[in-house]
């Protein structure tokens, strides 16, 4: 079962990052000299594509295997020189 406060925090973070990415894309498009409608469409498109991107990015960090402390990966051992 998924913990509700953690899910809510994750959703908030994903939507906040998507909103920031969309605002940045829209602002840069407006600064490039495009009109307001094109800037708005660019910002909305980036925000829509950013939601699944950031959702997958945050989920992959949560499911990453952490290295075990004191493991034999320090480069010292019989076969490592």
C-alpha cells in the first residue's frame, strides 16, 4: 500500500517542476519574439510532457539500489592488485 502523505508530496513536486519547466519554455519563447499564443502553446506543451518525465525521474530515484557500506568494491582485494 502506498503511503498517502508521500504520494501527495511526490505529486506536488512533479506538478511544481512541470509548471516551472512550462513557464520557462513559454518565457523563452516570448523572449525569442514569438507571439503570445505560440508562447502559451509552447509552455503548455512542455508542461504536459514534463509531468511523465519528472514522475518517472522521481520514481527511479526511489527504486534505486543503494550500495552496501563496507562492500568489496573499494578496489582492494586478492584479484584487484
